[in-house]
C-alpha cells in the first residue's frame, strides 16, 4: 500500500506544473485518509479510485492538447 501511495504522489508531481495542477476532486483529503488508514480495504479502494480519476483527467488533458495541434 505504501508503494502505491508513493507512486500516486509521484504521478501528481509529474502531472503538475506552475501554471496548472491536474488532480482529482478532494485529492488532499482523500490522500490523507488513505495514508492514515493504509491497512483498511476502504483506503485501498480510495487509492484505486484516485488512480482511476487521475487516468481520466490525464486522458482528457491529452485529448485537448491533441485537438490544438
């Protein structure tokens, strides 16, 4: 679980810039929940949903950027 949290945080860093942050809704609160309850199934599911939402946000941003080319 801790490895998943590290990977998620690294994904957030890579997807953020000075101008724009790409992150799911209520990201900070949800990440705090996952970190504080990392041994529970609910935290596992929450982390899974955070990854799914990041995937969708990145895909959306990529589609917008491809349209502009």
